[in-house]
């Protein structure tokens, strides 16, 4: 395999893994640079978890190569496990053991480990340190599993769907913790099916579907690559017909989402000017217009023809 | 890749998880103790009369006088028999003890004749029935003492020599203590399947696989934890047997500890075998119950296998609990053998080897 650039902590080339007829990972290649948060993005069943578990040394690929921290994940998974931090999707912990006991226990598995009290403090688990893991809320549990992923002070951390199942508040709080990891100089590979999460956290993302990487780059790059248009949206009004809207300057398309009308345009000021004139002429009042840059969500929709969340 | 790294913390974690699981605590510790207490109380209807077979090799009037002396003790019921017959009666449990009057007793008791050595009465008792043995020893010693005193002026003419004889009819409590210990060890092992399957289902095993902890360390920590619990079970069950029913342990402690460890590990291997087979926690619970109840009733835990219908006896001959219970009864309380001890050990070893081999082949970690 080509020697990865000096900063690469993960180098994956032509990785493949099938389950029967299903190609879970189909010729996947990418590199992750030191110090970045890299997102594998895709719907359930896209092959994100299989990919990440191969990189964690938990699964054997059928073909291709993967080097993590310079270690071949197939040949030397034991050395690899010593140096990475792992959070598994929806993995539980010993339900009867307390937060403090679990962190100390996991620390004992590694040649060197951080003090439990420090991790408890850093992840804001101080008040729950003596609570059994089964008594924790979803957000606390996720923070505990991140504490466990950090127990060996790893340079590289894998987070598989870290915020799934959390309420928006819990999600935002966890984002802060993940963001801080980058600040500490660690590299993070995370999977998610929340576009917002990828936009908020990731330096670069790879969009996966059906086991393949469809696009790879920064969020801005991906959006720019697919959309020059912006969207203008407002609550649909019967008086404003699609045909009339389509004639406004700059408009490339008119669509509907739920109760909203969405206009794609290359020229936001002219389109809005025309729209307001049109509304004025019809005597409409209180038209609430929003302008939005297309998001990763739109990129994904464009690439796969399906929405991400389902 | 150090097997010892994490072993002790993991063992402690297992012990804590176990201790905090009320259900596991109840079934492995409280339940067997309740069993011993209950069955011991029901079946040892404390009779204070002892049937004693009287064997007279002397035949002199002095020996007859001695018999009359013993006959006055209200606690004893004497029954004349030839020595062979007497010992057979005791083995079958028809009498509690045997007293043998050797030839020469009459001469030794004759006033004015100084015996070269005291003539020895022989008392056979069953040491696994410690209370009975103690009482009988005391009674006989008292009677003999009284006779010696009456013959005062001469050196002691009579002494008592006690001999052990293992009998078919160890007391009910002495039967139950090792049997229920064997049952408790079985439950300890079989019930290990449930948390193991739960840990697989909840991806705890997978999460551990993502750390440097080796599978061997994980399994070893589980074995150590179960052995520790087995030790607690043993102390509790034997303790209750001793305190409530006076059951004493007569065998070699090292042999007994070795058998307990072998039994615990064998049933743990069978528990792992169930875990290889069960897809989820409910299935593991179902299989474990489905296995343990018939095995419990068909392995001579509650009554000797000889009392079972003949067509069921081959089933008992196949079950590992039969052999563990048999081995423990033989060594702990001197119970009658179902098979010789080495065969018990061999059968358990075969079960252990087979269960381990199948588990190693089919156990899924994820």
C-alpha cells in the first residue's frame, strides 16, 4: 500500500466485506489525518459500522488493506487495541457496576491508563460516579462510554453513532465533549446519520451508501460540488402558483416540502425581490421568507434519492 | 497480551456484579440453605432411642449380667445377634450400633482374678451420625465405668474400643448436606449461562473484545468468581448441616475441596455450553430451567437412586449430578457408594472435557 502521508492516522484502501450476498463494505478507500474529526455519514445499513469495526480490529475484512496508527489491523489487532479508544454503537456495560468501578476496570486492561477521577471530572460524571450504570440516563451513559474510550489516553478514538437516542439537548452537550477531543490533539473517526452532527463536528466527511463511499471532502466542498443554488422557502399560499414563481428571476426549480414552498435559485436577492413584488401585487401579507444554503442533507438526497434518517 | 493483566480486577468486577444481583444470590446461596434446613428438619425426626445389636462371644453368666446392665439403660434397645448378622443389620440401617462382647469377659470380670489386660467390648457406630455416635459412646462408657467400679480393688477389667462402620443408612441430614451441595454447585454453573448470554446480547462481550483483555483472561475471571461462590456455598451448606443437624465431615478435606472444584468447573462448562446454544437471555433461562429440574430429581439428590423406578435408573447413570452427589456423599459423610470414587471423578472429567470442547467450537462472542 502506498505509504500514507505523514499525518495520516488511518489509511484504508479497497476495503471489502460481504455477508453472504450482501456487500456491506464495497471497495472503500480513504485516509484520516492526525487531529481531525472525520465523519462516516450514511443511513442505517450503509456499511459505516462494518467499516469502523474492521478498523477497530473486531472484524476481518474479505479484502483490501487498513492501517491504523501504522498498524495493520488484520495482522496485529492486539497492538492496535492497546492504542485506540472505542465506543460501540448501543453497547451496554455491566449494569450492576458503578461509573467509577467501570472506568477503573477498563483502565486495568491497558498497559497505561488515566486516573478514573480525572475522566469522571472531564466528562461531568462527578455526581453519578457512585451510581450503577443501569441507573444512568441515556446522555450520562454515552458520556460514560466516551470516558471508557478515553481510559487508555488514546491518540485515535472511534465513536459509532455517539448521539443516537439522545434528545437534542443531550446531543449538543455530547458534541461539546467530542469537540474538546480535537482540542486535546486527538483524532476522531465517528459515524452518524445526523447531517447536523456532521456539519457541526466534522472537518471532513465521507458519505456512504450500500457499502460504497459516494463523496468525500469538507462539508463546504461537498455542498459546493453539488449545489450552486440556495433555497428560498416560505409557508405555501394558494395565491402563489408554481408557474408564477418559476418565472421569477434566477429561479431554477420550485418544489414543496410539507407545508412549505421551496424555491431553488442562483440569485437570491433578485428572486426575493420578485417574490415580494408578486405578493404585494396579490395583497398578501406576513409572508415569512427564509433563505438557506443547501445542507449535507440535500447533498445526500441528491446522491442517493433518499432521506437520511430512515 | 498478558493473561494476568486485568484478571484480578475482572474477577472482582464479576464478584460485585454477582453480589448485587439479588436473584443470583437467592438461587445460589439462600435456596440451597433453605433446602438443607427444610429437608433436614422434615426427615430427621429426632428419635432418642437407639437399637443396638448385642453379640455375645463369651456366654458366661458375667456376660449375661453385663447385658442386663445395658438393658437397664432406657435409651438402648438390645437385640441379640450373631456378629455377621449384627454387622449386616447395621449396614442396612436396621440397628444403630453393634456391641460385641469378646470371649474372656467373664473370666476378666471374675473377682480375685487379675486379668493381664482389660477385656475390650467392641462398639460399632457410624461416624457420619455424629450425635448418635457420641451418645452411644457415652452411654457405653458410663455402663462400663459403673461395672469397673463395682469390681473395685482390681485394675480396670473392662475398656471400650470403638470401631467405625459405614452404613447404608446415614442420617437424613447427612444424606442431604452433600447432595444439596452438589445441587447448588450445579445451579451455580448452569445459571452462569444467563449473564453470559445477556453480556453477549448487550454487546458487553464485544466491547471487551475492543480492549486488550484476552478471552482467556475473561473466561478465567468467570471461573475464579464461580469457584469463590462455590466456596461460600460449601461453607453455608455444611455450616447449616453441622449447626442444625450435627452433620460432621468425615473425609479428607483436600479430596473434598478437589471434588467441589471439579463439580463447579464441570457444571460451569455445561453452563457455557448452554450459552453457546441459546440465542438470547430468555432462551438461556428456559434451557437452564428445563435442564436443572429433571436433573435435580433424577440424580439421587432427594432419595437414593436405588429407590427410583428401574426404567429411570439408566437416566441417572448418565447425569453428571449423580456422580458429583455420589462423590460428595462418599467423601463428606461416608455415604454408601453408587459407584467407586474414581469412576465418579472420571465421569465428571468426561463431562467437563466434552462440554468444554463443544463450547470452544460453537460459542459465539458476538
